[in-house]
C-alpha cells in the first residue's frame, strides 16, 4: 500500500488546496485607491448640504431617494418583521391565496375589527406582501408578489412563526454581543445547543426536526441541481434530520446506497418517517453522535453535511470534517452545503441573519467558502473548492476530496 504523508495545515493558511487567488491580489493592489475613494464618498454623504443638493438635482435624485429608502428600511426593519409575523399568525396570506377578498371578509377570517384589518393590510401592501385594488366600487385585497412567494415556501413561514424566540433574544443585541445577556430562548429551545448528546425533551427535538424539514426540500433541489451526485455509490448524510435530503437523492438516483446518521431521538423520528415512504428499504438510519460514535460500517464515496457545519465552532467543525475524511473511499468527497458568509448575494442571510442567530444559539458561526476550504485542508482533504449554485441565498456548496489512492495522514 502506497502512502503519502502531509504536513499539518494551519486553519489560517492563506490558500487552501485548489484555491487560486488572483482577485485578492488585484484587490490588494488597488486598496489605497479604494480607501481614498471611500473616504471622499463618506465625507460627501455626511454633508447635509450635499444631501439636499443631490436630492434636488435631476441626475442624482433617483439615487438619493433610493438610498434614503434603504436607510429607512434598516431603521424600520423591526416593524416590517412584526407586520409580516402578524400576517402569518393570522393566516392572511393563506386566506388570500384562494383569491381576492374584501376588507370585511379578511377581518372576519382574522378575528380583527375593520379598522385593525385595514391598518394591517395597508402595512402589508406597503412592503409588497399584499396588493390593494380600489379600481371598482368595492376595494378588494389580493396577494402581492412577495406574498405569493411566501405561500409557496412553507419553510419561510415556519421560520417566521419560530421568530418569536429569536426576536426576544435580540431585544438587547449589545448584551448578546458582550456575552452579558441572560440565557437565550434559542439556546434552550434547540436540542443540539441545549442538550449535548441529544438528551433534549422529545417535543423540542420533534419541533426542531420539523422546522428544518419544512425548508429541506427546497435546499435539496438546489443542491442536486448544482452538484451531480450520480457518481456516488454509497452516500452518508451526517445530521440528516428526518431524511428529507436523502429522500430527494433517492428520487434522482435509484441505484445509490444511502445512509443517514443523527442523534438518537432524531434518528428515531427519521426511521419512522422514512419507513412510511417507498424509500424505507433504501435509506439506512443510524443512531449516534457524529463526534464520538463510530460511523456506519464501510467507506463512502460521498459524505454530506447539509446545514450542519455552521452550527459548530472551528474546533468541532475540524473534528467533524476529519472524521468524515477518515470514512471516505479513495477519491471520495465531503460536501458542505449551507448559507455562507462573504458573498454579495448571500451576505444578508449568512453574515447578518445567521451571524446573530447562531450567536443566540450559543455556538457556531457562518463561514466564507474560503474559511470552509481552510478547515477542509486542515482536516486532510484536498482540492477544496466552491460549487456555484443558482440561489446562494438558500445554500452554497464547498467540496473537498481525498486522492484516488490510499493515503495516511500524520
């Protein structure tokens, strides 16, 4: 058996294996010019006289108004979130999905007075969730473009309902950042954060699993539409929840041998739900802690971590990737799929939303593809690189592999 020894790789190595970086060098060259421009721009934007003149001048008026609106949206964002939550809680969008309704009909269905329903609907119209049609004698209300998209996305609606806990945890964001806030609701609610080893109450585990499952179909389709897994004969999904992702894999690739591993209580839910589908004999469910317990027997061509790595700090993430690498066949691949930081399209959801969500959970953080690549390299994986996805807002993908020969790591 031929072996190759590799030197340990620092997590802060500048370039993970397979990662070319010409863009960074170009940005570094132009940094002084960029900083000079930013300084000039910011001085102007802080000048009240410049603000007034740009708002009046026809060539800059549109940009000034747009920036003013964006700034106010940031200031008022918490109100928008609560208006959205009220619409979901009162099932306004579900009601309107059956067609336009009058104010009286909506008020009756929501249990609101006419005045309260009118106030809510006008607020929803202002943020493009509802459309008001007053072209006839009687005003009617229908779904707006964002409202229709929301109805088609049960995962988003489930997260909105769940946000009651998150919203309370963000009541004092400074205390949360300084670590002086009291125990957060998320840290108590989520079984992985609240109970190491999975010893959380069954109701909490089921609620957690259901919350993840509602959006997993969409994420699975995005992954499978971006990365071809048909080459993999044996696939292991670590932290696979109720098996939604592997069920989609099974639909697309009927010859693959599929395995799922999750904590005992979650694995029990997965076994029951998968057993009720036509994939009951194809998807093998394994109970255990993927940090400590043995992985399923044999080696795998592909090991997937779907929305798992960002739940863990670097030390745990490195251990997880290392254990995954040790269970690969030569030429095998580890795939990490989750919202990732640093991208223009995904920054709002990863850096802002998940950055604070995971802070409230008490563990983990969103990472850039480069940071995940560094962890993969440190774990002994090679050729770490990002796979483009159509909707990075939903998920991004980074893969790393081991060579197509036997390798020993020291």
